[in-house]
C-alpha cells in the first residue's frame, strides 16, 4: 500500500533507537523484520515452518526453524531512523503513542514508540539524536503524534503518576474513572521541545473529521456490534468520543486497555508508518 519495504524492530519500551541503514536487509517479502519472528524468507513465502495447535490454529514455532543464516535476528529498540528512500519505518501500538519525524531538508526520517516507560527512558531524545548524527537539524524536523490513550482515560494510580510527573511536569491527570492518570502526548511534546523539535503537525482535526464521516460505515458498525468492547451502536460510541485521537474512546483504533476492560486476552495493533519516497 505504501510502495516501500517495511522495517520492524522488537519493541520493548526502551529508550534505545537504532539506525536501520546499518543493518537493513530484505529478509521477508515485506521488507526487514527483526521483531523476533523466527522464520526464513522461504518459510514466509510458503507458510512452511508454522506449527498447528490442538484447535487447528497456526502459530509461530516455539523454536527457530531454518538455517542459522536464515533465522531473523532480533533488534530490541523503540526508535528507528533512516536516510534511505523506500524504507517505511514501522511502530506498533495499541494505546502507546507513535511519534513520526522527518527532516525535509536532509531527508532523514524517524519513528518512535512512546509508552510510559519509553518516554521516561528518553526514547524521543534518542531518536532525534540519531537523526542528528545522520545530518538532520532539529529546527527543520517536523513531527506528528499518532493515536494514543488520552490523559482522561489512562489511569495509572497516584504512585506511577507522581513518579511520571517528576520527569514530565503538569502531565498528571484525574481520569474519567476517578483515579490518577497521565498524559503521554503532553509528555512527548515536552521531550520534543527539549530535543529542539518545535514543528508539530496536529492530526486531530483530520482524524475527528474522518471519525464523523464514518458514523454510518457498515464495516465499523458491524465491528462495534460484535467486538463487545463498548456500546453496540456505532453512533453511540462516536457520540461518546471526547478525544478522537484516543485509542480507548475511538472505535477506529485498537486499544489494549479497552480490550482488557472487556476481559479479552488479546487485541490488535495499529501500525504507524513513515517513508521517504
């Protein structure tokens, strides 16, 4: 869809960013995958190497298959940068905040996965610093913040919130559930400013318009009727949205917290992508 090779890393809520130009190699049909998937290129293409459980469901093998040179390595990081065209840096999230960055002058781009712990560990600073090493100028960098759980919904308790606010002033919130929460988007804005990035494109107006436009979308309406994660009627869910970028409030997004509140063991993931064409 994006006409580019994807680059996926193993996200571990760290403050580590990597320059994928140092290691990028096409090891799957879709690009570069060092997220921990232990299958060879041939196995990706043919479906070989998958194990089947007692219920007939296929899943990754419990042990790596294929020769050592074909088994994908694992790179643990929560930030990626590249200066190459045709590489789509990808970050998965389902309540955490993806931050996408680009220097239009040098062509250096970056992507950061910003959960609470990653923010505390400086993932934005690490990603921007790596972009600078490749020639980017923070004054030229443009950033945008993706979907994330909002401060009104991200309840973490007083102990976690009080620790977080020491690092990010004024980010402690009172959630709509009655307890203490934090605003990870505001925290990201603080660290972007400290990193010298002051051009931030707000996606909220476009996302809000898209959400309103989809009020009668049959596919989304059917999802709401069957997912058990809120009101059965799409119109009611959209009417309850206060922050269209909030993953918990907006049925457009996957949300770990929303799925947990519905007593689900698993949920999907959003994939934020940025590519230099």
